[in-house]
C-alpha cells in the first residue's frame, strides 16, 4: 500500500508540474529563419545598405510556391557596417538571417570603396557558406541588380550562381569564391579580378549577363572594370582556362570558330640585373566548330588554322598583360607569388614596391595549339 501511495503521489506531482509550466521554445525553429539566397552590399554616405533575397517559407520553413507566385522576396536595411545592417533586417522581416545556404554575394559597383572592408563580416562569421561566389554589379547598384524584373518563379541567387559558373567554365572570367577574396590580398603583391554582372534585356527577356570583371588593387581598392577580352587573357595567364570558344581570323579573310577542350599554362621566372622576367608557355587543345572554306587559299588548312590560332591567343595574352601593367591596374595574375616560389631573395627585395616592379618586368609568351578534331567534311 505504501508503495502504491508513493507512486500515485509521484504521478500527481508530475501532472501538476506539467500543467503549471508555460510553453516556451527551447530553440530556433526553421520557420523563424530568413533563409538567404543572395546578399547585396552597397556603400552609402554613412555606411552600408544590405539587400537580401530570402525564400518564402511555409510553416515548416521550406520553400512554398503552391500558389504560383514568387518563390523569394527582397528585404533591405542600412547600418554603419555590414553586420549592423544585417542585424537590422529582423526588424523588417521578423526572421533571423540564416547565411548557411547563401549562394552569391553581390558587391555594388556604384560608389564602391575597398573590397576587404565590404567583406569583413563574411570572412569572420562562422555561419557563412565558404563556397559562395562573389560578383560586382556593373552599371547599377547591388539592390537594383537584385530588384530586376525577372520571372517570379526564378531564384535570383540560383540564376547568378549558374551565370557565374558558366562564365568560368567558358573562360569568360575566372570565378572568385569568398576564400579566394580573403586570401588574395594577404601577401601584399596580388590584386584581384572579380566577375562583373549586369542586367541584360528588356521587358519579359530581362536576365543576368557577365560583362567582364571588376579590378581591385593589391590594397583592395576598386580601380575600374575590365572588358571580356582582357578577362579571357587573365584566364590564359593565370592558368585558369577551362574551356569556351575562340574566334580566329584567317589570312585569307575568313574566320574560324574553335572549341577549347582544355588548356594549360606554365610560367617560368628568371631574374636579370635585378629585374624579373616571366615566360608563359600556353598549351591549348581545340576542336574546329566552324571554318571558312576560303581561309587557307590552297594551303594546308590545318597548319594555317593552327598558326592563326596561336597568333590570336598570343595577342590576347600580351594585350591583357600590357593593360594590367598600366596604372591603375596591377598584378591580378599572381606573378608576384610565382616570383616568391622561384626566387625568394628577389621577392623579399621587390615585394615592398611590387606595384612599380610589376610594370617594368619582362614578359614573353609561347603558345602551342593542337587541333584535335576537324571533321570529315570540313576540308572537302
């Protein structure tokens, strides 16, 4: 009887304890979070304006497009710093920013100052996705880029991620991820080229397009935009050529289109009379996609096309480096780091004044193009 009484008393105490205890969340629910897809950062007179694209979620926190409307929505806030602006977002949206799924960080090209300052928050926050891509808006602010009138069912972050990935795969401009931007200015000699994105099209055909790159000096300051021809040359010199197409003018007046299958760049460094000289050996393997029949003028078309392709690639690489050696641009092809690996003594001597030394260093380019596939009917 005593044992049964004790059990009943214990059960009664448990019921009273549960019934008298109020409900309180023990953690953060997924539905309380702002699942960010894109973050845009614009400089203002007093600090920064942050514009984010977040998923529209249902009560379970998952994307909800059952009504056929927009999958995402935009929200913006301002602050003295990027972190301050992000902390102000819950006052407008009612949710906590969740950066682990963010795809792209867009830096506004209008009034842009130093890149390290704009990325300071993302480089220190432990919840940031390290694989997210960086780009700079060209011809508009980051907020305007995200507010472009795209189809409602499209996620802007996904579109930007796809456009930047394809641009890197086609060697339009090398992709830059958050760790790349953090490490680019660590040695004090390297500059950085970040893909530039603009709004293209009108009406229902509005979309995003990569339009060259944005150049940041070794101190992280914005210097200007580079055209796609230059960014392609940077990919050649930096060894980040993945693929893409190459249009080659032929001696007979025609043109040929080549598909770049793969490429490799080796840079040899020598020092003469205290001045470094760099020799880039570029090897490309290509397929012929289109060829003008009158381009060879009776000569061996394969040999003519190979020489024409080598000349075109050499000119693209030399023109890109010539522009980079002109102020206000600099070494975004990591020649300073290559000098460090080849001749540490020369690097220690030149690194404090590498911005000027880079503009006077020697350069030569050796290009070898291999035509892998020509097709049976190409030269018939």
